[in-house]
C-alpha cells in the first residue's frame, strides 16, 4: 500500500537548512530558516522562559491530561497580549494549538466547517506553507497582489483592488505584522482601509500573528490586529509563540475566534475543541504553561519584555548597518528599504541566479525568492553580505 505514495517535494526552506549544514566552508552564512539567532549564531533560551521552566519543575506534580482547548490561564494571557483591552473573553473562543501552524490549520478547518465553499485570499507572496496547507486541504486559494518588486514596499492600491473582490463566506488571510517573506507591512491607515473593505465585503479576516514583538514593539505589532478586532464582528487570529518566546520546538500557538455573541462563541468553542480532538486530541501543555507563567508574573513578564526588546533592537540595528553599508558600496539609496522593513525578513529582490551565485561564491544561504533572515547576520557578516549583494549585481 505505502508503495503507492507519491514522492513529496521537500519543503524548500527546510531543504536549504540541510544544504547549509552539509556545506563544509568555514565562513558560510545562514540567512535561510526563520529562527532568531544572536551574534554568535546561537538561538538562546530566553531568561524568563528558563525561570518559568524551573518553577514548573519545582511545582508540577502530575503529567496527566489537561484541557482539550488548552488551559484558561494560557488562553487569557494570549487574548490579553494580542488584544489588550479589546479582549472580550465572553465572546472569544480560544484554542491552544500545535504552534502557529496548528492554529492556522485549525482556523482553516473551522472556517470550512462553517462554510464548505470557502475560498481563502492570500497575499502574493506569502509564507509558502500557507499555500501548501491550503492546497493539501483542497481549499481554493485566491492570491491578492501585495508586494511591489520595484519599490520593495506594499503595493497597497493593488491589494485594495484585489481584496475588494472577496465575498461574505471568504477568508482573507492577513499577516498581523512582520510580513513573511517580504518584511513590508501595512501602516495603521492602511489597516483601517482594509477594515473598511472587510466591512463592505463581509469577508472574514484570518490574521496570522507569528512575530508579535519582532517589528515595532509588542503593542505596536498588534495595532493592526486590534483595529480589525474593534471593527469587524468575526475575526480569526492564529498566533505563534515560537518566535517571541523563542520556544520553537515546544510547539506553542493559539487560535482566537472573535464572535458577535455568547451563543456563537459557544458554538465556535465546541467546534474548535472537536477539531483538536480529531487531529491530535490534547494540545501540547509545556510551552503554553511557560507562556502563561511568564505573562502572568509581573517580574518574569518585565524581564521577558526587556529581552524581547533587546532581540528586536538588535535586528533593527543590523538592518540599519546593512542598509548603510549597501548605500556606501552602491553609492545609491536603492537598498534603503532594508531599514524600512520590519521583522526577521526582507525580500531583497535578487534573481534566482543572483541568489545561487551568492551561495556558490560567498557561502551565503538565503531562500530562493531572495528572502533573507536579518537575524542570521552579525557585525562581521554584514559587510560580507553587502559585498556579495553588490558583486552579484543585485
Ligand atoms: C508567517 C508565519 N506564520 C506562522 C508560522 C508558524 O510558526 P510555528 O508553527 O513554528 O509556531 C511561521 C513560522 O515560520 C510564519 O513565518
């Protein structure tokens, strides 16, 4: 039976990780996979996370099953972190999931349960796994124009035109902040316009919030999501704790379904618990408990926020240094967008040949669409990358 399986194309980003590992060159630089790394190339455990784990180890007395939808302290902490005063637990269904990916998958399953004829609008480009999951589920995907390859900024006019064709019963997937793979984001006025379009069309937003705290700050990065939540009656939010808590392998995520009334919330909550039960039954506990412990303790929370700010500030500084270096080398401002982009990624706008050349000649690994992970850089490698970009003719 299993011999009938068709070979699956490997995930391009994960394949690139393997290629990098196998490269014997000393000075190779990994700007591929979306993982935060410090200046030494290490992905550290955050201080508050370690402390939370110590406390958990000292106090936990059982490993028996916990909540099917996650624990209430985690759900509440996530609701408040994402929505602040706009979090209304009485009308918000919440689900602990297997990472942000699990939240996206369950959000799409939920939407399809509610509307079997669902179409999903996604930005062009988007995180490739979005499309892959939707294709696997057999969901019709409609792309909306998003990124202007010339300016490397959002082509908002085109985006507006395209998402205006969505209808009630469709889902419009939006990146809450730190757009992956481009690094180009909506400003708050543009979020307001998106809200107006959603009001007009009646389409349901699904906000993928995988990088809260990595762009302009913990509160600032949630501003678009909060604005949508304040104006649109039904909103789905798929949040990941992988990046902002640095707990990638703990697989911690959360799906929020904002509803208009308590009865709908109860329906959504029941359907979401059902989806967990059918997929993997109970969601992972450990990472969610870390997050709840950190967010619900004033000292741990303050320390986590301070460390998150260090991480964010470090990436911003690298962006500015790289943009300055490229300005000096190119004698132009054409790479200024790198300092304007936010989050871990920027799409450089290099051709596949130029990306391949940077890999061959300089041992610099970035995703084939020229997405580079800013956090893969440090003060020594920024000038090497800048020189490679110029020599590759970008
Ligand atoms: C845009 C986006 N959404 C969601 C995720 C999911 O993250 P995870 O499942 O690791 O929590 C990622 C991870 O790279 C991402 O880049």
